[in-house]
C-alpha cells in the first residue's frame, strides 16, 4: 500500500468522494493530524532535519546559551548606535 497527500479543489470534492466511495475496498482516507495543526509540517520537519545534519557534520555552528546571549547583546548594541 502507498500513502499520498492529495489536494482537491472545493468544486471537485463531491465527485472525488463519490469515486472514493465507489472504490472503498481499495482506498482508505484518513486525516493527517500533523497537517491539521500545521499545513507546512513536513516542509518544516525536513528543514529542521537538514539543520540538525548541518550542525552534526560541521557545516553550521550551534551556539551555546552563553554565546547566544553575547551575540544578541552585541547585535542590539550595534542597532542602538
């Protein structure tokens, strides 16, 4: 079995549901809870995984809390000038 994400135009929804109902033994429809909460969930998840991979392989530096605080303070100091 394969899982797909399908976007359906509002005007075609009833026809699509009729097709699904006629094919109910071969098609199962379920709502993705992640997409209900955040329509961009999987895009964000992919980006986060890439960031984590970049940190692990050294392409991106991860700051400690102390480094972060220092960088932010310097940033705001520069803005005030």
